[in-house]
């Protein structure tokens, strides 16, 4: 990730810290948490909406 923006953005980056990128992207995190939620749903026998199992 660039630590400094070019052109007019360079003044902005001189006075601000740009946060480091996370180790895991949001998309990857979402896929993982959805798979885990589905496993829990199947084990528990309820649907995500709280209804009864079919």
C-alpha cells in the first residue's frame, strides 16, 4: 500500500497515517463466517431466521 498519495493528495498524506491493510479481506472473512454459521445451523437444527427445521 502506498504510504503517500501523488499530486494534490500528497499534502493530505503528509499529515495523516494510513492504516495498514488487514491480514484477511472482508470478503474472505465473510465467506468464513457464513460457512461457520451454516455448520452451526445444521448442527443445532434451526434455521437462521429462527424457524423450525424442515
